[in-house]
């Protein structure tokens, strides 16, 4: 395996409904080097960053969905950061829109980042179905029913968290994207109206930083995957 | 109680369990705070829009108002109705 600076340290896969997903003990992982024998503790000196990658399917319809109901938490037993988040939802390319006005001072405990503005509900019919009108056949010849989750909307996201001193890079950076080919319940074609959302934001810096656990919580049921990578300064590979 | 899927990076084990009271309280508090922040941002947007309109009513042009107070606030885009 070629050297690389991103080491996968965790993959949570949830295929039944849950309302929250967490990754814990982020500080207690060892990463192995190329020969597979020597290990490096994931100190901030060697691994100053985290990358969380995920995709989720929300059990919510458009009419049920509220953007304020999806949050990403950081739990710290030392200090977490003070940050603001800025976002550019919808089609606005440049944004100085302050999305989160909260100001979180350092200390033990939880902090959170609302990220729902970049998420999409996975269903679009008010009755709890995302019925596309009729069955279709996929490229492998399988019948995909009109209400199959395969035809719902998934939101993808990347959240980076960096250890930084003051006046350097923002501590947390967030990118999300979700798109659908249409919201009509009556057609199965691919040329109807489409819609999507994205979000990018982040901010903050702190002299003190410790990131122990992270949580993705919502008011809805959801399922999906969450990966965690440590971002290394050297050629560390693999994970324990 | 809400459920939570927990992946322990130290052991590689994944469990699904009910949230603890503390976890659920934090979750609910954050939801509440996020809702309040959403309302506050909407109020700021409406205030900015109203202030802008008052300047326009005084006879200033759109360009003049923009030069004074910046571009008009963007209304958040709602998902299409179904």
C-alpha cells in the first residue's frame, strides 16, 4: 500500500434506523507505518487533523423536514474550540451569511454545529412515501419499486477538524451536498425539475484542542455510513 | 428514548443502544438552540429587508442603498412543495 497521509481509523455502518451516530475514543487509536509493525499514537503532532466522511438517508419527507434538526457534535474532555459557521446554501456563490451566531468558549463538554441547511430529506411525499409513480428496472435487470430507498435522496458530507493555534486555519470545515432529480410523484422520467442543496462553513481556532468523540444527531431516523480518518503529517498508513 | 449507533475507534466495535439521559439532553438542547438560532437569523433577514425598504421609500436608488448597506438579504430557499 502506497504511503498516504490519511489513515482510516473507523467506519460506522448503520443499515437500520437510528437517530444518532457517534464515533468515540478518537484519541485512543494507533496507526501503523509501512512495515506494519511500528505504530504511532495519533498525537496531534503526527496527526493534526480529522476527516469525517459520511452519507445518510433521512427518514423524513420534505414537509416534515427542518434544517435546524441536524447537528454535528464535538465532545471534548479538554478544550474545544470557539467558532462561528458561515454557509452558502442554495445557489449563492459568495456568502457572508452568518449561519450560526453561537459563540462557544473552551472547556469540557459538548459543542454542536447545525449542518441541516445542507441536508435534504430523503422522501418527498407527505404521506411518508417517495413514490415515483411506477417500478423501474436497474442496469442489472432488477426491479426497483417506486418507493425503494434507492430512489430517495442521500446527503453526502465531509467534515474536517484541524488542530490549530490562534489566527490560523479554521478548526472545523464542513461540506455537504444533496441532490434529487425531481419532486414529482407522477413521473419517472429524468428531465423534470431537479433540486439540491449544499453547505459549506466552518471557523474558529484555539490554542487548546482536544477532540474525543463526535456525534451526528437528528430529530429523525436515519441510516448510513460514517468514516473517520486521521490526517497525518507523515507517511502513516492503516489503522488499528 | 432515541437510539444511537456508537463506533468505538479504539476497539473497532459498533453498538446500537438507547441514548443516555445526558446524551439525549444534549441532543434536545442543541435542537432547541438550533431552532432559536434559525428564528434569530430569519428575524435579522426580515429586519434588514425592512430597513432596506425604508431607505428605498426615502428616495434612494437600489444602487445607493446597496452602496450604503450592502446587497439585499437573500431569502432562504425552501424545498419544493409536494
